[in-house]
């Protein structure tokens, strides 16, 4: 087991009104979360607006996007919005960026923007990385081409892995990232989604994901001590 520093973030994208959203942000801050991250979908709040409001009612909580879909906006638009949020949040904004989640082409059509091929979308991520300055950037990736770009350019790499992946499967993906990142690997922050934690997965999650077996990294089960031990047991390659 290798010791690595942890920070925990919450992902949220809905609230019935401003007071509820402000309350959610304050609770995240008071409970010790490092970040409150907002998805980029037409079924959730606008991420730039929602992060601005969350930052305005907190003092230490970092805010960001998880993750901004690069095809929806020009790189110049993202750079403008990001620079504004970076300034008005006192440097607490973190940009999460990706090539688009599965099924996001419908949102793109509704917005009236081109979705493009995978290569086009990855190039859009690269151009956005060129445009954005002076903020911490996370790139979400799972395939080799986007993982290579994240390894070369990102501060944080969000591994887009299914919640049923075992520690061995995560370790294999990290081995790939290690080879792609080279000397940068140990400077990278690694991010993974945790869909649920508790004595057993909630029924609504099982209905969406199907059965999640023991050893799954995206759904923790067991006692508090057992789940903490799973988090501390790092699959990160310890190489020099």
C-alpha cells in the first residue's frame, strides 16, 4: 500500500431554487469536501452559472465542471468563461474538460452545435487546452487517444471507468496511463467516481447499473473501516 494524499469532491447538478443550491454548496463546504463539481448536460443546471453561485456563498470550497463537453463551445468561449470565474472566485475554479459523454450528441443537436467524429472532439479538447490559461485543468479520459492527451496536458486525469471495474482493472488502466505520461505520471492527480458507499448498494443504483460485485472500485460496501481501507489500498504503479 502506497500513501497518496486524498481530496474528496461532490458532483451535483440540480436544485429546485437558489436557496437549495446555496444550501447544498454550504453543506459540501462544512462537511470537508474539497470541490463541488457540476455536470454539463441539458438535464442539469448550467455549469458556469451554478459554479459561480456556489462560489459566491462559500469561502474555501473549490468549484468546477465535471466535465465540460468540449464540442458544445468554442475554445475561446471556454477561455473567457474560465478566466472570469477564476478571477471572481479568487482562484477557486477548476475546469474539468472532456470530449463528451456517451449519448451527448442529442444535447449537441438541441444546442445547434456540431458533434463531430471522435477525432474531431479530441482535437476540440486540445484546442481548448491551448486557449485556457492559469487554472487547474482536469481531463476526463478512458480511451488511449484522449488518455494520451490528458497525460501530456492535464493537472488531473479523471479516469472514465465503469463503477464495476475491479482494482486489477483499474491498475491495468493506470499502467497504460503510466506509459503514456512518462516522467509526468507522479505529478498527476488521479480522479475516480464513487457512485455509492454503505453497507450495500442502494436499490436505485442496482437498477441502473445492474449487480455490482465485491471488489468494485466505483461502489464501496462494508463497514466504514473496510471502505476506508479499500480507498487507502492504492493501485497506483509505484515505479521509479
